[in-house]
């Protein structure tokens, strides 16, 4: 019998861990394809996306499906380039698909947040270390970013395309959209930006003069993943690179807006918009004053607080829209990462974020993203990375015990 309790007196569901585990198991199982990964959504997203699959690895492990966790992680590196670059899409099901767009066969010409560092570390901590070849591929992927990706004068890595951040239509990029943000107009700009990427000797992306942005969210995830991987493999170069980026990020904090500000030409404009991904530096920042400010925002219902998880954009921003793509809804992967960040400073806030995000995931029908107040599902429904709710439910229950 499915257990439903009141989360905040307004009737939001609170699924039991057992019910959620069964639902997540069916979700990922139904999305598994013979090429060795769970398609995020078989109709909308049939390919293998980099950070989606890294999150799937964590969920497979929680489901005691270690074989699929290992196989999906290894598949991530199928189209890896000699330089170490890992494409953000693997077209294993149809090699050559979109080759005209990317100029590459098998994979795309940009990357995504390198969550494979965290995925490898979690498997090692669970007593199920990946094969050496997979660990070596993960090390090479992070070293490519740390050693070969162009940097801003702030010391932060430059992204080559807004898609690399994972936050496709974030209001942080609005200054790059002539005439102001419009979803159709922005789609044209994004397609154009693929054509202006500068590449290294093997065709791997190193810079984009038409989008010279150093995203604090992306840099925080590189620093976090490099640190995670270094901790379990003892790689001093990765550890040093993680520390270097973390130190550079401290210089991007703004007391005025209470967030980290992107470096580059948008630093005085849209690069200051308060978004959830701009708080990701908390993953590698130990300053108690900054942490206290962020904790306050995550729980304040006039800021990022939400009945069904943290909002993707601060409610005080003019661009906030609780139903619009990347303009305000809850994104489960960002909620998971903010739980990890918050837990370093306030286990109570982490537990609250876990509880509300689980409620939202369940209410949304395990959607790609959802309204932070009602939990109404948005985007692709269901989406496999929302299985992260299972990991958050474990945290929720541990805190309540």
C-alpha cells in the first residue's frame, strides 16, 4: 500500500522508500537500451547524455544493480577523444546521427559537467570500483578540462557553449541573445555557437570566441569532480587542479547579490542573475559566512525555497517563471547537488531539501523538471535522472530516524 503523508499540510505526497525504489527500478529498467545505458526519455532523449548517465550510475548502485552501473559508466567514454575530451552526447544507437551539426561521428563536439568523477568515487566508496580502464578514462577527461581548456583571466575555465553547463536556457546567458531572451531566437543563437567553437589538434573543444564565458557553476562541478576522483585514486594533479579552481571561485563571490558571479563579458549583466547553479561553488567552498547566506536562500520561500524542491532561479529575479524551461522550475540533478553542498554546512537544510525534492519528484510523475510550488511535471515525463529521488529519500529517512 502506498504511504502518503502531508509534507506541509497541503497534501503533497511523501512516498515510502520501498514504493519509490519500486517506481525508480521500473523507470530505469524500462529506459535501458541494448547499447548499455538508460535513455533519459525514449521519445525525447533517446541518446546517451553525459551527466544524465553519471547520475544513472548512482541510481543503479542504489538499486543494487551494480552490473548496469558499471556498464553505463563505461559507455559514457565510448566516444572519448585521444585528448581525453568526453562528448556530451554518445550516439551509440545510430553512429553518424547529427554528424552534420557536430562535425564528429559517434558523439557531439562539446562536453557537459564531468560528473564521472563523482560517479567513480561513489562506486569506489560502495566497494564496487570500476575497471582500471574506466578510471583512467575519467582521469583523462578531467585532465583535458584542467590542462587544455582555455581560461579567463580570473583563472576559471571557459565553456565553449551554453549547453556545456547543462543549464541550456539559463537567464545567465541572456546577454548573449540579441534583442533579449526569446526561446526560439535563443535556439538559433545556440545552433550558431556550435559553428564558432575552436578546437585542438584532435578536434576537441578548447574555446569559443563568440561565447567567452567562465560559468561558476560549471567550474564548481569540474573542481568538485576532480577532487572526488583525486580522493579515491590519489592523483595529485587532479587534487591540485581542484584546489586551484576552488580558490579562483572565491574571487567570484558577490556580497551585493549574494551569489557567485560568472567571469567574462556578462559579469556586469546577466552573469549576475541569481540561479541555483550559480550556488554550486558551495560544493568546494568552506567559508561559513557564504554558506550561511546560501543556506538562508535555499530555505527562504522568497528566494530559492519551494514546497517541492529548490527553485532553479531566485524568486526575486524578474526572469523567474516557475513553469518555464530553465527559468525557475526544480531540476532534480541540481537539487541533488545542492543537497551534497548543503550537507557540508547544514545537515538540517540538506534533509529539508531532500524531503521537498522527493515530494516534488513523486508529484510530478518523475518528470524532467517541475513547478516548485505545485509539483506539476514539466518537460519529458518520465525522465530517468529523477531516479535521484531514491538517494534523497534515503537521506530524508536517515534524518527522520
